[in-house]
C-alpha cells in the first residue's frame, strides 16, 4: 500500500496572492451585494437622513500700514505680523468671550440648532436617557452629582465653536472665517456679526488700555513732581551747609598739595643728610683719631692745628678738640633746624590734605544730588509729555483689522451626495472583501482535491457529488436507472482509479472508512459494489459497522443472520449472505453483538472468514465505522488490500482528517487514496471550482445526464 506523507512544514505560512485573488473572485457576488447594500444605505442617509449644511465665509485683513491722525506713538501698538501673533488673533476671534457676545447678540441660546435641549429627543437619545436613569437612579440624582450642568448659553457657545473655523491665508495677512449651519442666511449673519464684534473688541481693548495708561501716568507724574521738589530742596540745603567750592578750586588745592609734597620730600632728604653728617662727626670724635677727623671733615683749622700738634706745640691738642667739638655742635644745630622745618611742613601738608578730602566728599555729594535732581526732572518731563500724548489718543483709537469681504448667504456643503455614495460603495466593497477573506482564512475544510493532496500527501482517487436522492433506499435505483449520470460516472472514475492504484496486484478486499460519521463512506461502499458488479464480477458487500447497522436503510427484505453467523462457521457463507438483484452483489448484514466489535474483528475467525471470502468472490467491500470514533477500522484494515478514506466536501475539518490519518499511521496502515465525497456542484461553482474539477464540472455538460 502507498505510504502516507504529510505536508511539508512551513507551507501553511506562505501567502498565495493568486489564491487570495481567486478567493475574492469567488466571492464577487457577495462583494457586489455588500457594495450595493452600502450604496443604498449611503443614498438613504444622504437624501433622507442627513440635514443640509450651508457654509458662509468672510475675510478680514490685518492693517499692516496704519494711518496716524497725529504723529504720536500709541500706548498700545498694533498686532505683530509674526505667524505666532497671527495664530493668536485666530484664537481671539474664536474665543469664548467674543462668541459669548455673539450668542447674546443673536440670541443663539434659544436656537435649537445651538441648544440641543430645545430639540425633541430622538429615539436614540431616549434610550440613552433610560439607560442613564437605570444606572444613576430613577430620581436622576446621579446625573446631578456627576458634574457641572452647562447652561444654555455655554451649550450654545460650545456648539458655535464647533461650527466655526478660522485660518490665515498663506503668505498674506488675511483671515478666512467660515461658519456652517443649517440655514444659509444664518451662516452669513453669524459671520458678519462675529467680524463686527471682533473689531469692536480690538477698539475696546485699546481704549481700555489707554484709559489705564492715562490713570497710571497721571499718578506717576504727580509722584515725580513731588519727588523733584523734594530733591531740589535737599540740594539747596546741602549747598548752604557746606563750603562752596568749584572743581577748578579743588584742582588748585591739589596742585598746591603736590608742591608741598615735593618740597617735603626734598627737606626730608636734607634731614637725612644732616643726620648722617652728625653721626659721622660723632663717631670721629669718639674714635679720637685726629688725622681721620681732619681727612673726613676737610676743615682747614683742624688741619693747621694738627700740623702744630705734630710740630710739638703743647696747647695745639686742646685747641684741636675744641674745634672738633664746635663742628659737632654746629652739625647738631643744623640737623635740629631742618627737622623742625620738616615737621612744620608736614603738618601744613596734612591740614591741606584733610581740607581737600573734605571738600572732595562735599563736591561728590553735591554733584550726586544735582544729578538726581536732573534725572528726576527729565523723567518727570518725559512722563508729563507722554501723559499729554496719551490723553490726546483717547479719541483716536482704531482697530488693527478691517473687514475685507462680508459674508454672503452660504452655499451647501453637506451632505455631499456623490462623495457619500462613492465612499459607501468603497466601504461596501471593502466590507464584502473582508467578509470573503475572513471566511477564506477561517475556512478549515476541503473544497478541492488539490487542497487534500497538499495537506495529506495522498492521492485523491475520486470526487463524488452528493447523490440526488431523498432516502437511502433510492440510491441503488438511481444508479441503476441513470448509469450515465454525473454521480454514476464519478463512482466509475473512483473504481478505475482504485483498481489502477496497484496494477500488478489489484486490490480484492477494499475497506471504506472516514474520520467521522456522515461523510458518505457507506453510500460510497454501496455505489462501488454496484459498479464493480456491473463488470460481471462477483462482489460481496460487508457491513462492518455492526454498532450502527445502516444497511437496512439501503435494502429491503433483509433476511436473518449476518456477520456473527458467518464468523461462527456453522453456516455456509452462501447461506448467510443474500443477493440483491438491483445491486447485483451479495450482502452480509451486520448483527448486534454483546462482544466488543474490535475484539470480534481481531479474532482468527474473522481472518478465516475473509480467507473464505477471497476464494468465493472477486471483490470484497467492507464498510467500517469512522476511525476517530471506534478502533474497528484500524483492526479491519490489517486484512484489507486497499483502504479508501472518505472526506466530506466542505464539512470535515483539516485537523480531523489529519488526526484520522495519524490513527492509521499508528497501526502501520497506509491509505490507498482519498475520496472527496458529498460534493455540492452549486457550491463548487460558487467557490469558483465548477470549471476545474470532476465529472460535475461545467465542461462535462453534454456528456452526462442531468440529475
């Protein structure tokens, strides 16, 4: 028997774009229906549900070059032309303050379009209200505690902001303002009033700023005037209390001090020289070296007396000492005189220096007070001038913007029927495609032989359409009366593929099974027996599913006895089976047994029974229970030459089929081939396979009888 090969790992992870396209093409009618439904719903919404909306537009421009009535600098300058400033003006136009004035002026709080509380509640609103009442209590206390309840004016402002839009036209100073409402005239009226209120707000802000500036400047001028007078009085008092001196006189005193300082330095140098001379003479006198004294002093009298002393005059030594003492006394007197002069000059210099420092401090203080007076006078005059200019400006304020284009009755902008229809159709196509693709991706059954072969690695020997009979007992009659019909040809094709699966050793015992009940295995076994009998072959059809025993629904006048009687060997085989003329084959019915069916089919009696059947019949077909329900099929399969596995079209899940095949693998059994059973031809055409597979395909028309 051929071995079973599973699908290569990873194949399921690949996305086949052509398969996606084919899936979309197969679901084209569903996609078209979805698009049509969406188109109808969109048209109904655009024509019968959506309320028309009208948009009006006004233009305002920023006055970059503002004409001045008088050449005065404004207290509040114009609007900046930077992008941030322009965007700020946009926010001002749509601010709650200006919109509140607009709501009050036009009484929009009493307009149901802007105050939804005035509209009768819709069915959806009533449902929401009922649910809210259930959640918060019948008395509505929960709603009151839930948060702030907006006033009609606040609700109108919120609604108005949603219906307004403002923007700056690129590379210009032009503001575009739009309003969208349910009335063309109302849209224009709202915009024109909004523009007027915005310009009035600009003037009012400037006037208010000017008034505040006048009040502040008046107060500041008064304060500066009092401060100026106080500083002037303080300056006068300071001048009266101090010795008046000018910077020039102070400069003269500095020159005088410089002269005294230079003279004092010279005299101090003389004192130091006299001190040195006195010290030298004192040292000579104390040393008693007369020759050194004469040499040091250079005095002629001392030199003469020294010569006399050397010549031997006795009184010359006394005279020499007297003369040296006189020189020392004279040097001491000179030193004391110079020192007294230096001290007197130093005292004069100190007194002069104190006078200069005192007068310099007074001059700095006076100059500081004078500068403060001048600064205060300048500031006072500046503020006084500014006060006069600002007072003049109070009657000259004008807005920084002007209306460039008034709003006219708006044009209809919603609903855009053509756009809604186009979007509805696109959404419908997308929804339909999504449904088709989701159904394709969630699809876990088999609709084509190629899918089964790719998933299991087993050949599909036949594709059997659903038999067009109401009851099972009509099956044999249908196949006998319509031998050229599509189902009969499909069974014939299955028979051929099965017999050719092993040309050298054609199968004699054929087992028909499936993964689950209701997959057409029994119908397939009966039809295959009828087809093999048509070859003038002796065929035995065995009901191996002794638990359900459904053969009685296909055949009438069934005699007593069956599988259990045949296994006992007490009755000849030809006496246990019965021959059905319509089928053209012998039938061995199942019998109810107290013994376990799997044990029964595992016995040597069953093996011996099949050996006798091989000798008596050309073909033996055994209908077995589903492999995932009971183990009977795996037991019987040990004696079969071929195992035919039925898979119900678009019904049996992929996992169930693979699980059933693994059961056979665990028993070391190979599946000969798969039969795709219970195929719905209309369904195959709906999924796009009608022109490709099997005798029920479109190209088979004309070769097979209908029905």
